C-alpha cells in the first residue's frame, strides 16, 4: 500500500485555522477470493476428485474458493477542514471531503463476490464504502448567561453529519456462469437513472439479464445518502468545593430524518412466480418429510414418560406457555363431532387444527383482503402510522383479542387449582368473551385512531398556517 498527500494549513484568525489537502493511495497485491472451479463453456475445470485419491475418490466438486493477492485499489480525496479553538464560549471542528475510492473487492471476507474469476480487472469499480461527499461539524457552546444559579452553567453541543450514498452492486440470480447466484451483473441497456423514490430508488428498466457476463460495471448505482443531527443540552451545577453535578439531555437524530438502507439489487427475475413457487415447493417438501416422520417414526413414546390415558395425567402436566392459545382453543370448543362423507370429525380438530389454520390463514391473506376491500393496488414500502389506517389498526386489535382469549383459557385449570374458581364457569364466561371482546376492541380502537388522526390533521393545518 502506497500513500501520499499534500496539504496547506493556515491560521485565518487568532482562534481559527483551516487546512486544504489532497490525499491519495494505491494498493496492490490485495486479498481477494475467486472460484477457480468456475465453469468454462458450461464445463467445470475440476468436475470431481481424482479416482486414485485416498480421500473420497470420485467425489463431485462444486465451487472451489481460492484466496489470493491479485486485487488492487486506489483512492483520491480532497479534504477541507476548519478548527476554532475555545474563545467566547465557542469551539468547533468541521470538515468536508470530496473523494473517490475504487477497488476490485472491498475486503471480501464472506466467500467471493467477483463476477468472473478469470477477469479480476473487470471488477475494478467504486468501493462498497465509497462516499463521494461527506460533511461533519461538531460544536460546543457555553451560553453566556451568568448571575443566577438557574441561568449560568448551560452548554449546548451538537454533531451534524451528512454524506452521499454508498454504491449498490446490481446483479442477477444467474448461477450457471460462475456457480454462485447474485454475483453476475446484467447488461446496461439504457443510462442509469436514479429516481430517488423510496418506492423505487432506481429505474430497473435500464438493466437486462444477459446470457453471459453483463457489461454493467461494478457498483454502478448510488444508494440513499445519510443525514444525522445530534444535540446535547447540559446544565452544570457546583455542589461543593470538589463536587460538580451535571444534568444532561441528549437528542439523537434531532430532526427525525429517515435514513434508508441500500435498495434491492437483484434484477431479471421477479418474486412471482419464480421465487415464490420455488419457496412453496421447498415448504411443501419439508412439510411432507415432517408428516412422514410424525406418522411412521416413533420418537419418545409418551407412555414411557407417563400414563397412556390422558385422563390419568396429573394436573401438573402442562405444555410450554407458547402453546397456551392452542390448549385454550381445545378447551373452549363446544362438543361438536359432526359426520361428513361417512366419517366423524373429532372434536379436537376444531381447536387443534381449525383454529390455528384460520388464524394463520387470515394473517397470510390479509394483504389481499385489504387490497380487495380498499381498492388500493399501489406498491407500499413504508409502514403506516397506526392512525393513518384506523380500520386496519382496529382489525389488528380485534384479531389480537380473539387470540388472547383462548390463551387465557389455556390456564383455566391452574386458575381452578390456585383460586378455586369453577373450571366449567370459566370456560362458559370465556366463550361469551370470545365473541364479545373482539367487537369491543375493534370499536374502541377505531374510535381512538380516528380521534388521533383528526388531532394530527389539525396540528398539520396549524403548522402550515
């Protein structure tokens, strides 16, 4: 690593100095990882372990990661700073940096991220941590109030930071070229256009998945910037000749400025239907294996740990607390055992399977239910405040109450033992509450959220006027 700099420092006033400097560096033989078993024209250079190898002969091989020193980097930056020494109660230090950092890999420590293991120079682009502009100021000011004990000893301190965004590497999910998904870049078919919208930070139509290695350079898109302001208010009180009491209030992100992370960087394959169907098939496969294990494999038979008949189990035999809502649902269900197609549906089915299926089904289907009810088909990537959607918040409160009541019923037997409240009476009351409380929670929450929304609207109108 070689580095160089030239700077000029000058005292502008008695207590104020400034510095302007250029800083540069060049790195060679830097650590980088690449796949030396990357397919060449679809064929692996090392398809398997040699058949004469004493260790796992003939074993198929996949990715072979080689860590080597073929990476390189460069940095050029202009740095302007000013420092004011303490005078008249004020001290501050501020700086601005205009820089550009490029490399072939930004300290790759988790696998390899190169597009083409045979073309390291093609990875030369903006560093992952590159920030073109960065401004920082920190200041402390002793308020010039003296005299009364309540007015003297006050101090303000602040730190303000602002910088442009870090680069985002746009990739595709193609893994046939180098054996690893989300490392191959697409083709650039139009100029990169940053829209700056939270819903869609850049225009994805500028990129198109290619059959080979794309022509898009690494880290071609710049993500959201960062702005943060912190403020401290300090009151110092002298409590004795050698004692000082300090009262302090700190406000972080004073202006509540939203700083967003990098946008999604995979293009060329939408979530639906490709990824969604593959995830669904994986889920169904895992579920099938679990069902087969549950039906065919005997694991810890309960009769080795207690009575075979559940009715003979003592009251202390309780499941874990997080199963309370299912136990409560089993207890609260009426004595239903209907016949369907010549088969009897056992009563435990309604509380043990039907109730959780309905609960999770509602949670899963809620986005589509709300879209159908409201007609809102736009994409949303930011959370709403509760009062911004009163009906949704009210339904959430009602749904939570609907699940909470069975959870309470799960402890009915312990309440009977500890408080001597009749078990049957508890179940009867909870059945009634199961029907009434969700409606009450819905109405109260809806009224509350509508009131909050009206107050917020009035505050906004007053602030605008």
